[in-house]
């Protein structure tokens, strides 16, 4: 299977791609929200049986700094290579990463503000990526909100539908959207060939990210980065 596409999965699964026994959740933070990285990691660790990949910035001193342009690329590369099953990203408002990630094929991202958003996104949209607002509205007890977001995001099998009588229609819409994504995007190989080398150079300096791609056997992507 081509390492640049074909591995994209939805959420709410008990096992991961490529025969993994556990779902692999990638956390990718950019510069404006990286001070919240440890809180996100702590919340993600409450997901039973999940493997956590902390692939982006951990603190403001990390160099080179990532913007949501870089993290959108990174999310797409991880998902399309099968290096992870689900991506948690975000930025100050959540809007930048959301728009960045959705420029790529096979990425189905939702803006998640609270636990109800998380549960409805899982049940109705069944996507593989979420964007969190990590400065705007974060506020007091923001770490608890993150914990409850993760709890509801992965508590039930994805795509069951809500309300239940809408399940079949919602499933059909998800499949239709996948077809639209294939029709309206270049494939990842062409995207990387035509991308700004400066953006890719910055991404290529992210060690844990590269290691995840290597473990996934994503040679075609790595060739574009190194």
C-alpha cells in the first residue's frame, strides 16, 4: 500500500492501524498553545489502552517553532501514512489548525470546545482529528475540561449516530464526504512535491514526528523531508 495514502481511519476503535493493539493518538502543538502541552498529554493518558505520541512543541523554548501551517502538514502526514489513528491539535482559538488540517486529503477535523462537542463529533462525524482552542476561553479548570473532552471523545464507538434515528443518514454523509475529499484534493505525494521547502525543512527537525514516520515505514514521506 502506498505510504502516502490509504491508511486513514476514523475514531472510536479498540485497535489501531497496521495491526497495533492500541489506538495511537498523536498530540501536535504549535507555538501559541504549547504551554498547554503537558495538560493535553495528561488528559490523553486517561484514554484506556491508548498509545500517546507527543509529536509537536512541548514548551515555548523549543526550536524551530511550529505554526499551525506546520502542524496541519504534520497531522496529514501522520494520518495518511498510518503512523497514528487520531490527531489532537489546536492553537489559540482552534480555528487556525482546523483550517490548516482540512486542506489535506483524508483529514476530517472538528473544532472541540467542550465535552458535548467531543461526544457529538465522535457519534455524528466520526472524524480522525480535533482542534482545541487552547488560549481563547481556556480559563479556570481548563485542565479538567480537557480531561472530560478526552473522556467523551473516546468513550463510545464512533459513528453510532445521534439521535439514533439519524444514524443511517449520518453514515451515508460520512461516506459521501470521504469521496468529496478524494475528488477535491491532490494526493499527499503531489502536495509534498509542490510544497514550500522551508515549511518541510522545519517539520523535518521534529524528532519524535520523524521517528513515528520511520516506525510506520513511511519512506515516501521521509524522502520528501530529508
